[in-house]
C-alpha cells in the first residue's frame, strides 16, 4: 500500500500510535529515573544507564534526570 492509498483517518490513527509510544517511552524513562534515585544510585550512573537503555545522548539524558528530580 502506498501513502496515497491511506485515508486521512488511517494517517491520524498512525499519528496517534506514534504519540502514544512517545508518551509511554517518556513515562518509562521517568519511572526508571525515580526508581534508581529511590535506590540511591548516583546521577552519573543513572545518566549512563539512560543512554544505554533508552539510546539517549548525554545532554538529553541529563535533562530527563534533572526534570525528574525537581
């Protein structure tokens, strides 16, 4: 099926799925960080694991960390 064969409704459904995945991913990242903080894991280790498990760059991983510990 080509892109021209998709209806507008099909495109909106796909867009919604992508948005849902991104929201779910962000929730997972927050839960991961909060769990590690609760266990007393150091910031540097959390950032390293965020980069490894969620394929984040250093800056983004630190931004997530800082946002979660406020």
